[in-house]
C-alpha cells in the first residue's frame, strides 16, 4: 500500500520539502543575500533549514544527512565556522561538502538535508 507524501511550499517546479515514510527531504536551500560573505550566507541557509524542519515537525537534531555545495571550496573554513556554531553537539549528521557551480553567481553556498520526522 502506498504511503502518503506531504509537500511543504509546493510549487509548479518543486517543493521546499517532502515528507514520506517518516523522512523529511529538503530541497537545496540558498541564501537570501547574494554577494554576502560565506558566513552570513551559511547562517541564512541554516535559518531557512531550521524553518522548514519546524514546518515538517522536526528539528536540526534529527538531520540524518547534509550535502553542502560551495561555489568556491576556498570558503570551506568560513562555512564550517557558521556550521559548527549551528550543529547541536552530539547530533552532527553525515555530511559531504563539494565545490559546484551554483544557479546564481551571487550564491556562495547551497545546502540540502534529509531528516527524520
């Protein structure tokens, strides 16, 4: 029997989050302030993740996996400063960080997470 899929902020092209079988899948979250430094942009992305997880009935302590995309891998340390301040000790998810060309040249970071509901 098929299980229900709940979609959050569903649009014509994509949903910001989908919940299925007790797992929350977030779309890639990007910063509000194009051109800001990496720490500001990372904090903005993490705030967006927190807000979506709240809407899904979960939180950052239940993140299972994170994929971090950096426009420039040289921003790795700055991104990690914001990330380390955000991650709850003892609840760090599995994570991969890669360099990638992002859709907007003003974005320095995009983060995708999967969390337990």
